[in-house]
């Protein structure tokens, strides 16, 4: 089993200028597809759950399935709780075996964000090798029923980023730079690459101390993805794309087999479609062959 902390794999990614795919799942079928794809590509990978599917499936169940699948592979892999605004639920997921926790206090004022994020950081660091992600600024769009209008989103202040990290005790940092959750409403979203690069240099010069996270990864052009990596993005979140793959491949199979009531065949079809998409992302992010 190669279950590791997210910071460990992302520090390597930062140093070598590639990104690790962090893929949100809502089903066991998706989790299996992601791990199989990463194994075939010999790539590190992060499995993520948002709060709603984590509550629905139960954190204990997700961790049990994750461990059962991860123990048979040698690639670096971790399990991440994404965009959690509930301190107590962060603690619960850490207790049952999540290896990485994100407390999302981006909707709070600066001091309250630091206070609550610090509580999660201290708790996770005290109980084991659990890394913590925090966010400063707000990413527009919808993620796990958290909706932020574009005109309400706030970009991360580079001058505040170092203070936020030092006082909150986080290991990974998700700065708001103009990306958005969900589906982009324009083919050319305005993303502040310069801001991202400035934050990376402020936090990680001369050595990488706090790897950066890119939220809102679905729908960006390949050149934009590569630019984000070049400017310091080490963890690249993909959620909406996988939801579409799940729903579209399910509809495709059922439309083509209207009189066939075999859930196993449906699961295989969805799994293959998901696996193929994960392989695409792993290649694009440059993490193929980086499991060594």
C-alpha cells in the first residue's frame, strides 16, 4: 500500500513542474476507475469527496473502500475531503482515515478563516500524518451546493497569503485566481496567472514549503492548464467533468440497451468511460510515470 500525505506527493510535483490530479467521486465505481487509470499510467493520484457525497455514503464506508482498493497498488495515493465548511465534520473524517482535509473558510473574514482553519490544522496534525488545505479568496461557481456569484468572488491577496499560511498552519494552499467551479460561461475565462506565480514565489522561494492547489479545473483549455502548472499549480482539482462523464455514460448505455436490466454491465461501461477520462487528465497534467 502506498497511501501517503498529499503534501509529500505535491512537494515533489512542485519541484518537478507537473501537477497531481485530484478527482472528485460520488461512487465506488468512479473510485475504482481512477485508481486503475493511475496505476496504468504509473502516476500519483488524489481521490476526493465533497461533503454531500461523504455524508451520503458515510466517511467510514468511503475510507474502507479506499483502503481496500489502495492496498493492492504501489502508486502514491491519498484520500481528500474537499471544501468542508464544518470544523466538526473535518475532524470526523480525519478520525476515520481521510489522509487530507480541506477546511474552506473562504466565505469568512480573514481572522475567522484563520481561526477555524487553525483549529482543523492543529487537530489533524496532532492525530497523525494528515495534511490540511486552506483557501483564501473565493472561487466563483457552484461546488457541493456552495454557490458564489462571479461578481462576489474575491481574488487572493498575495500580500496576505504568507500570513494566512503561517497563522493557519496549513500544508496546502488554494488561492483564488479567477478559476471557477462548475462549467465556465466563456471560452476564455480571465485567470490571473501572474498572481498565481507571485504567490508561489512568495511562499516557495527558495524551497517548496506550501504546494498550491488549482480549483475549478473543468473546462479550461489545455494551454491554460499548462500555464497554471508552470506558475506553480501542483494539485489540480477535477469534479464537474467526472459528474458529466458519469451521467452521460449512464444515459448512453441505457439508451442503447433499453430492455437490458444488468447493473453490472452498466457499471463496467461507466467505469471504462471514467477511466479513459482520467488517463487524459493524467497525461495532460504531466504526472504520467511520476509515481517513482
